[in-house]
C-alpha cells in the first residue's frame, strides 16, 4: 500500500515542486502566467477531459449511473456548503469563494484516483474513475465557473437576473466545460472516436497533467502559504467529513450495493484537485487558501487513504 500511495502522490509533489522552484528562483515569471494558464485551461485540459469522457463506453456510463449520482450529490452538497461558509463566515466575494468551493467539492481523480484504483483493483477499474472524472467536470467545474463569471459580472450594469444569465452562459461556453460535455454526449451516442481524432486531440491532452502541476506550482510560489481556520476546516472536510458523508448517503440513504459504496467512498477520500487553484487565476480571484489546501490534503491523504483502504472490507 505504501508503494501504491507513493506512485500516486510523488509525481504530484514532483510537478508542483518543479513549478514552485522555477517561480521562486525567477526562472519562470510567476506573476505573468496568463499565457500558460490560457493554454492549459482553454486547450490542454479540455482536450484531456474530452478524451476521458468520449472514450468511456456508453454501457459503462449507464452501468455506473448510480455511482455518477452519488458522486454528483456529494459534490453539489459540499459545493454549496462551502460557498455558504466562504461568503457568510469569511466574507469572501463570489469569485474569491470559487477556489475553495471547487477545491473541496472536486477530488483529484486524475492524478491520485486513477493510480490508486489500478493498484487496488487492476486496470479494469479505470472505468470507475472515468465516471468520477465525468461527474466532476460536468457538475462541479461549471458551477465554479458560474461563480467566477458572476463575480466578474457584478461590475457590469443590469439586473441581478440578467447578470446571472450572462454569467451562466459564459461559464457553459468555456472550452473546459464544452470539452467534457461534448465527450459525454459522444459516449452516450455510442459512436467511437476515429483514431485520427483521438491522436490529434491527444497531443494536447497528454500535456495537461504535467503543465497543470507546473502552473499550480508557479501560482503557489507567489503566495504565502499559511494555516488558518479556513484551510484547516477545509482540510478536515476534504479528507474526513466528505468520505463519511458519502458513505452515509450511498449506504444508508440510497442503499447501494457494498462494492458501489466502497468505490464512492474511496473516490471521495482522494485529496483536492488542482483545478480549484488554476481556474481562479484567469479571473484574478483569490486562490491562496486553495493552494494551501492542495498541498496539505495531498500530504495528509497518505494517512487518511490508508485508513479508508483498511476499512473498505468492513463495508458489507
């Protein structure tokens, strides 16, 4: 299990460390990263998410519909809970709240979930993680973009309803939303992607994980990382409360089969994804707390994931 967790976590810290070192030493300008971030959010990540969803077989999505539901319900619940805390308790704006809401709601299934499930259940389990990736990027990511766009729209004239409609449209028209949604439609339609399209889009998609970690490291290198009530509360929610809630939802309320409950709990026990740090950068929104949460949850999950894995056999 130690080797499995190391295989999942060490590449994350390596990528973050490379970006952090480059930013701190001035090798790469960590204040002007809009070009890198645009490439990542508008090209590389949409391509990777499109392929991940489009290449998921239709029968897998249908078969895992209940998993999709419980993951979506868990993410939506903690998204709005975190939003309420950020706005009411910490007095953040909608845009500044987006980083923490997405960071807590969306686990890191790409970099941690995938190697973790392969190590536990074998290559056939990648379809389970793919369903989680689909859920995260057609449910949680668009909601965060709506917050960011709504924050930007507050400076524009017009009624609240008009500003919200404009923010919703702008969020849903972003490539990072269109990519996985289009892949979702293609998967459900049952049409396999032509090989030439898969290879062409894959050239951009294969760069996504490495560039995302590097850019996140750049962002972290310009922030002063510190532990406060916001970060510590988010850490407890991400690593402990969320998987426990998912267990109660899946096992007690929805009464799902044991294996499905195990899959859902393990997926929601993964640390926070780096998308919560990356998306707000383009809007000049606050991301310091999300950056600290990313680092601490990635380190802390070595303990919490070990506990969850040890407890999985007791879920009957």
